[in-house]
C-alpha cells in the first residue's frame, strides 16, 4: 500500500504534512519516532479510523482512494476487511469467550459457518500458543495472552495487512517476549505487518523496512539495516536511537 501527499489536521493542529510512503506486502514495516510525532495517525489513516483531508491512498490494485472525497461504504468495508488492527490495550470483547472473540467477525462479516470459523480459530489459537484458552474469558488472561488473542483475531479475517499500534507497550518484559515471539514467527511466514513500537531491539530484529516519523514528517524510509548502521545515520536519528537505548 502507498500514501501520497497525505495531510491530516486536528482542528488547527497539522499532525501529518505531505506524507509519502510505501508499505510492501510480504514484509515487516516498522514505524518509529518520538511520542506525538504522528505514528498512530498514520496507522489509523491506513485503515480509515482517521480520514486525512487530502492526499491519495493506493491500497492495492482494487482500491484507490482520494482522501479529499467522501468514502463509499463498499470501499470502507473492503479496506477494513483487509487491514486487521491490533491495539495497545487489546480491545477484546469482554463478555465473549476467546473462541467467540476470534470467530465473531469471520461469522458476521465474512458469513463463515460457525463450524468453519471455529476450526480456523482453533488453528490460530494453537499458532499463538493458546490452544487451551478457547473457553476462557478475556479477564482470565494475562496481558500477553490477551494480546496474542488479539493477533489471532486479526489473522482470522485473513487480511492483506495487519497493523499493530504499540502492541507490547502495556506489557512487562516477560509477557512482551511471548508476543514478540509470535510476531517474529508471522514475519518468518511473510505475513505483511506494519508495527509501531518503541522497542528498538525488536525493530532491528524484525524490520525489513523502517519509517522514522518526526513532527508529522518522514525523516527516514529505508532498510532496517541502514537505519541502525552508525555511518549512515542522520544526526537526528542518532539522537533518537541513543535516547531510546
Ligand atoms: P504518536 O502515535 O506518534 O504518539 P499521534 O499520531 O497519536 O502520535 O498524534 C500526533 C498528534 O496528533 C499529537 O499532537 C496528538 O495530540 C494529535 N492527535 C492525535 N489524535 C488526535 C485526536 N483524535 N484529536 C486531536 N488531536 C489528536
Ligand atoms: Mg501512538
């Protein structure tokens, strides 16, 4: 997917200025940058939780959007089905057990049968190492387990891209490690991922591509290797990395 010349303001506060970026399929793209720089707004624009006021979005060969125009319901549905979102605070349905959390959208949006949706959900729970939690309620899980359920729930829609906004920043290091392990496995399987994170060690391990955002602009867009390599570093990136480590 691609954003071209995208601008987004909240009232008089312009938070994204002429954003141009490309997020390749089959790779891991990591967005990094200081708090308040616009990372979440970029991610939320990618699945239209926010609509920028101008610019273009080329999602895939089927869907191109001009942000200055009203969005059709059909386009919004296509986009939502093809971008799974994982939030910092999991956002599980608290009154549904884990299996029902994962099967709700496949059954009601994709119209899968209960049996088919449950068969897929059980495979995905095994994949995120939670095969024994199908009947549990969200508040019976640790944060790390809840976040892995949220990842399984996103995968159940079989979206083209999964977008994760600081998926581990609410977690203790031990629980964070369980989640990062699942994400590394998905990366190995060439699942397209877009991850906002402050964990630079993880970013370095997983990113095919890094996008560094500051004050609503992109200061770096390129391979993870070059981002972390000392000799290629822009002074601002050097300062950011040393402030984080
Ligand atoms: P980041 O994720 O990099 O911390 P955000 O994208 O959340 O940054 O925020 C970028 C800027 O936009 C911040 O100044 C923030 O206060 C502002 N902002 C984000 N969401 C809203 C909103 N819904 N209403 C008003 N201002 C917002
Ligand atoms: Mg954010």
